[in-house]
């Protein structure tokens, strides 16, 4: 039977039991793990100067050559350990290779943190016998732990998503399972070895077997600090909104100043375009960018600045509603308006807007409820840029051009003057919404409906109620 894999990788972190796992993998015939070959400071082991003649410098110049050397190392199956801070150039190569067997070793992050702190304090990173054991109590640092936790979680999520996207599976093994011979035999079988062992290798010993209370000086403080960590992500807002692209063709530059405007649909676009056009002696705008022409513009406009503008969600959604849904004009989304009338029961006249504030308010609240479902993937209607979450729009920008400034619409008069080349040109107020101004229909029910649709924007940008 042909060999299923060409090599294997153990995805792990410091103090997760990876040395012990490596020793046990190496006890099976035909398997050999060569340590951390992509560690930034050494190749394989701290004492190694090279791997088959490939030094750290040579690896830096050509990391793929090291992987090729490992795959050709023996007639068996060779592998290595890879941590989140190892050569990032190799992650995609490894994770997307179906001929690479993936082993994912995990451990309680708090146990790993404490173990790492103790090893740092004692200088003992591996224990061969109890007689050589060194002990120490450490002090828990909340900020330090949370930084480590975020790095570990991010790496695990990256691995999981990459495996899902490429249709692969991995062998998951927990720290506690490394001492379970049945699990290790299962791992060997996953790697193509059908010769089970009867016991584990015990060269490396558990260094700190006592409970956390015996290892941490400020144990009570640690318990209190950990209570603030949201283990089940209860505070998160699920996001099923489609990702948006960078929308480069919508970007607008001034002819008179090195300024680039990244419009969020539904914002004060017309007023900002007029303001940009008024700057400098060469009045006008540069529009219709492609990614290539935008790169050229940035190269030729040294000291350029880019900005975008976020609006209060109630203001923006009402503006969009009035322009594209409430009335019947060249700007109306005709098919969507009709679906909103017939399927989502918005009280909109067939050929025009509502004629009373109460009817307009009721239709707007229903529209906000529709937008909530639309952003949550519950409708067949497209998510238009005019009501897409502002945070998602700006995330899309960042795929190609991160804005230097994110201004708020109600602070524009002052904020724009911070930009290079900006003058005290008058920024026109956006045209008043029709058929009714927001002031005419706003109340607590309107605020509640819009907040329900844009919980993420309210949280990210810190918006308060409009009035």
C-alpha cells in the first residue's frame, strides 16, 4: 500500500508536552520527529547548528529547501514541531499540503502559562529525573496571560479554518493524552504505523505535577482575574454578514490636495465630494480608480492621506431609506422596494412616499427590522452598500487600503482641517431627508429597531442613542 503522507507536522506551543510527544512518536519504527526546524533561533534543537547542512542563515534565504531536505531524510516518515511564532512563510505551504499529516497538540492555556513562567524562573525546560527537579512559585500577570491566550487562540483558529477550507482533517491530541498509550498507538496508525506499543517512553518527566494553588503566589488574584475572561464568548455578536471587497472604484481623490476619500455608502458623500473638489487651484476630482491606478496615485502623491466617514446608524439608515426605498425616483431600488412592500409588509404606496409622519415611521421601523434579518443572512435580497454595516465596509477597505482617518459625520467640520492641504472651505450640510426629516419621526422605537440591526457598529464605534 502506498504511503499516505510524505511528512508530518506537530502544531503545538511551548509547554504543551511537545517534547514528550516527540519522544514517543520517535519510539515507533519508521517515524522520526526532528524538533523545531523552523524555530527562529535554531534548527531542530537548541544545540543544533544545522539540519543536513542547512544553517539558520541558509534556511532564512530558502525555507522551502529545509522542508525538501526533511522529506528526503529517510525511507520512513519524518516530521517536525511548528509553533505560532515559527517561520510564517511556511505556514501556508504546510497547512495546504494534503501530503502532510497534521497533528494538533493542545493544553489548558493557563497550565501552559504557569509552566512556562516556572521554567523561565528555574532555567529548567526539560526534566529527566526527579532528583534534578527545580521548583519555583510564580506571580500571575493578567495582561501577560491574556496576550498569550489571544496568540494561542488566533493560531488555533487559523489552523482550523485552513483545514476546513482545504477539506483536510487532523489528529487532535491533548496534553493529558500524551501519556495514554492507546491514544499514541492511534496516532501511530494515523501516520501509517500498525505496530502498537505497550507503554510510553518516560525519558522526559512531568516537571510541575502539583496543583496551581501550589505554583502561583497570587492565586486568589489570579482566580479573580480569570473570572473576567469570557470563556464561552457570551458577549460576542454573531456575524453572518457577507464580507465586502475593498471597493476601490468608489474611491475619490482631490485634484488640489493629496487626499483620498473612501466613501461609506449612506454617508455624506455628495457634500464631501464637493468639498474635495473645492481644494486647491486645480479644482476637480479623480474618480474611477482601479487598484493599479490607485497605486500610481499614491506613488506620485507623497504625504497623501486617506479618510473615511462613519455616520450615526439611525442617521445613515434613514438617509438610505428615504433615498432608495421610501420615495419613487431614479434612485429608487424598484425591485427591492416592491419585495419590501409585498413580502415584508412595509406600508409603502405603490407610486410614491407615505404622506404622514406616523406611516413613514412605521415603514422605517419595519425596514430596520428587515435590515437586521438581511445582514444576518435571513433574506434572499442582496446586502446593499447603503445599509451594510459600516464596520464591515471599512474591513473591506482594509483588504487593499487602510484609511488613515475614520471621522464621524457630526464632527467633520473640525476633523477635516487636520488633513494636509485642507482649507476652511465650507462643507455643505447633506440635503434634508424627504419626505420627512429624521427629527419628525425619531423616537425610542426607531432607536431600538436600528440598534437591533447594527449592534456591532454601536459597539465598535461607541455610538450612543441619536437623541
